[in-house]
């Protein structure tokens, strides 16, 4: 049995489906109730990763755990030792932690201190551990969907700074492989897309897919900060803007790890747009 936390998000939802399709017994964990449309045969448990004791029913009998923090848990919450104690009590043998590339590239950044804390804790847990460190997500483009639909405009900072954004479905596919296969213990996989692409070029790709002109409108860092403060913890905003606006060479590099695990190339941004085009119409 495999327990998947964050099961209603972009990555978790896809991961649950992939595991169920592969014939795995899956327990899906989320703070929200079970979605109306969900994979058949999956057991859903409403619990909170930030409350380790609430996870007990989801961990009992599981051999593997996919651990995703998300939201405010990226910056605060109870000690990871509490959650890992519950995993040990349940007999979990394998843990796959979704971390972030910046937890390694920016080791002094307070915005990723929580993920570094979890990385250290799972390594010390004595379990079979694999850490996934994705870069920026292609799905961050959903933040532009409303202005693309209503104004045919993408509004974003740092228009010409290119990063190799990764399709969340690729992250889920890598997680599914690592949870099911041997040979990944102790590994750290950096997950990126196959090409570095700027926000301005992303707007052009969306425009080409729609067959209509989409204008790029560049925000200042200050305006971007104010906008992100509406939905992101304050501790995370500056670190995120640093990555977006002043990326380090390692953050602009293209990793081979998606292809190494999946034995196929990583999905480019254009393919992600094509699959999600209805959101921008």
C-alpha cells in the first residue's frame, strides 16, 4: 500500500491516478474531502500533514509514503520528527519527499529552510529515502489564465529571464516510478523541463496555441511582491522572486533526471499548454 499526501493538488492527483492505474493499493490524503471525480479503488482519508497524529489512519499498513508539504507548511508547522515518528510506528519502509531545487541552490535562504529541515529529517529517519527537487512549475502559468481569458494578456515580472520549468505531470510520473521501483534509495533527483523558457516566450507559446495575440505586460518586482502577498506566505515571497529574477546558473541548467527515471524526454512547456489550453480560452 502507498500513501500519498497532497492528493488533491496538481502533482498528488496525477500521482494517485498513476499508482491506481498500475494496480497499486493507494490511500489518498488531503485536508479537503474526496473529490467528486477520483480514481476508482482509492481509499481517501481527510487529514493534515501538519498534524501528524491525524495521519495515523492513512499510514496503517502502508509500505511507502509520498510526502508533500505545500501551503503554509512550507514555512511553519510542527517538527518533521513528529510525522516521521508516525511513519516509523506504521512500519513505512520507503519515503519520497517532494522538496525544491532551491533548497540546495540557496542553502542560506530562509524561504526554503523548512524544506531543508525535512530533507535532513527524512535522511536521518532510517527509511529508504528519495528526494525530488523540482525547479519552477509549468503550471505556475495558471496564474495568468484569467488575464489571458479576459484581456489576452500575460502579466508577470522578469519577462526575459528563462528557467527550465517542469510539467507537474512529469514530477508525478517520477514519483510513481520511485515509489514502485527499487534502485532509487538515497538518490536526489533534480527535475526540470527540457528547455529554459522566459515568461515572455511562454506568453508567445500560449498565443500560438490559442491562435490569437497575447500581449506580455511586465511587472516590477515591487508590484509582483504585492500580488504574491495575497496568496503566499511572506517568508517565501522574496526567495521566490530571487529565483525568478536573479537565477543562479544551477537554476537555469537543464537536468537529465526526468529522462533518466522515465526513459523518455521531459515534457516541454508547449505540450503542457496544449493539454491545458481550455483554462486560457
